[in-house]
């Protein structure tokens, strides 16, 4: 799963493609999982870092909390398929429950008992 930050103008998408020709343009087709609306975004730049192909794309049109499937195409050839989630949080500090389900220790009547 890739993370797209909607607060940035341009974000990077790292993928492991099936094949890649640096001379051909790359287009990314995003499909919103809730509305099934397709959006085609051309990659503004592409480069290899280690074994990953890094694609730069414009992120103005993405909203917080949306989920997408995406396909990376060169001409009509599919070179990658994946999923993306739109959030300003990184995958390191993102919590799906947003701290809503924490136990209040002061009012918790269940004690933890350890027997040895």
C-alpha cells in the first residue's frame, strides 16, 4: 500500500514495475474505491532509486481518507498495479482508530493478576 500526502503539491510513488522503458511516457490511472471514478495522472518525472522506480505525480485532487487502486501504464502496457491511501500522516505514525479506543486506567475496574 502506498501513501499519498494531499497537503503536498507533488508526491512520489515508489513501485517495482514488471518492465520499464525510460524512453516512453508513464501514466497512472487511479480508481477511487468508493465512487469507482477513474483519474489519469501523467508522471512528471521518473527515476530509479535502488531497485524501485520512483514516479513524481501531482496530488491536487486527492482528499484525506480516500482509498484508490492504481495502474501504471506505458502506452497501453500495464507495468504495475497497486493500492494507495490518501493521508497526511506517514505510515510510521498513522493509527487507524485515531486514539478513539484507549482504555482509561483510572476508571478501569479490571485488575491484571499474574500467577506464578
